[in-house]
C-alpha cells in the first residue's frame, strides 16, 4: 500500500514540475517565444516516439 501512495505522490509532484520547467525555459526569449514553445512540445513528442 505504501508503494501505491508513493507512486501517486511522485505523479502529483511531477505534474507540478512540467509547467514550471516550461515557463522557465521560455523566460527571456522575447520574439522567439513561439519557436521555443514549439521546440519544447516537439521534444516531448520525440521522446514518446524515440525514448532516450
């Protein structure tokens, strides 16, 4: 039962990390914000198709 709670806790905290990392990666890009966000989304899709 402890493993189940640990897995739920890890999933919860990982879900909080994604928007934080996304916003920090786009901070200060200025006019290249659209390209930066597109690259981040493509990187996620690429990791689904070809995991590291």
